[in-house]
């Protein structure tokens, strides 16, 4: 991840050298590029058999070699309007799919565009790794409780905060516990993904800030009735694509694309949240069953798949506004939220 942010190439065992397009520097050029399937589809490659499988990494080449400006025009959809006549491109057979998937996943975690120049000429010294290293890095089993403290908040003056950290990951998650934790009572739980624009700046483009505030007050009401609640605040901005890529998606939304299409044009998944880590946080808090505040049935299924018993789905819908009405309608119509 550090190498990707610095623009250094990766040498993933069994694959050609891979140079991240967004952060690369110097005089380099490559005959081919590695892209995600969704970005390849926007480049009209999906009708070729090598690029026709959904979610399959795509290796492709153009009529000419890619220098950095040409590669960035291919990788960044924000440049599509300024560079409308790209191509023609040809999808190639990919004989190192596992390594390609690992590279694209690392790019997502690092918060950069998921696009690489393949075997570039003029590349510097590469950072070596195995594809399996990515699975090890993301394994939630490494997460541990790092610290605890009392934290009076507006919704409840008796709240406690618990911080979680993995030795390999710089993202630190927290849980806020409101009310007295009792094993015999099922807590009201909300998984809330970090949203700088909504939670801190009061953005009207989403409903994150109001949902966070309403969840904390609902848990305070539970505590007043003898129950308790837990807010898991997950450091996974933009549903796991990072703040920079989220703002890139906002820019595409300004051009008329909805939330789902904006993410796919970036070559990123619409849903990349880390539910195994959420389940691990609950495990460390010794919570086996929950009442989950969510409008998303897929979130219930994802936690159940990780061994968490969801005894009840508690609706958590809030009024829309002129700025987020289309966003919420997209969540309902395309992502299956019950709104």
C-alpha cells in the first residue's frame, strides 16, 4: 500500500511488473494495462470475450503504447469528457488472475484508481509480495482491542468508547457503548461507516450524519428503558473506496450518474465494506446476537455469514432532502434498501 501511494511498481509473484497509473512518475511506457471489469465496460471492452466476465480483471492494450498521460486518461473517468475518443482497445488473455485481483484490491484499500501499467519500460525498483499477502493483511482475526475510556456524548453522558487496532493496518475502528452491557439482553447495534462529509461537515448529499445522530439517540432511549446499544464506527469511507475516490464519485454524480454508476465508472465496487471486521469487533466485545439498525437486508446477511445472530432488523429510515432524494432512491431501487 505504501508503494502504491508513492507510485512504486509492484512485483507480485507470478505476474508482470505492475505500475500504479495514478501515482506513477517519470518517463515510463507500457504496451498493456490492467483494469477492473467495470472500468473496462465503460471503455466498451465488455463485448470482447476476454473482458466479458463480470468482476474479472481485464488486461488490455491499445493501438499505441501507453505513456503516463494516455494511461491516466484511460484510468480516470473524470477525464472522459476531455478525452472522449479513446481506443480502439483489445482485451487480452489474462494468465495471472489471482495476482491481478490482489493488485486491484490493494489499489482500492490504498484509495487510488484501480489501474496499472503492465511491465512498463523505465520503471524503478519494485516492491515484491505474494498475492496471498493481501488476504493475510485483510484477515480480521488480527484485530484487537487497543484502549477503552469513558466518553460522555450529547446523546448519553454515560457512554464508553472502545478502540480497535490491527498490527498491520493503520485504520483504527471504534465502538461506542451506551447503557449497561448485559449478556441476557440483546443490544441495539448500528454499523456506521465513516463519512467525513456527512458526519463532520453536515453534507446534504447523503443521510449519514442524521443516521449517526439518530442511532445514538435511539441507543440512549434503549438505555433509559434498561437496555443498551453499540455503535460500531468503521473507518471505511465511501463504503470502502476512500475519501478521494468518494469525491471522484461525487464529481461523476454532478455529471448525472447515480451512486452505483459513478462507482463502477471508477472501476470500483458499489459495496466494499468490511463486514468480517465488524463481526470481529462484536466478538471482542463478547456480543453474539444483536438487533441491527439498518435498512439494508444485505448487511443482515453479511453479518449472519460471519456468525453474528441478527434477531431483529430495526428500520432506520430518515426524511430525505432535495440534495439526497436521488441518492436514497438509488439505494432503494438499485441496492435493495428498504426505504
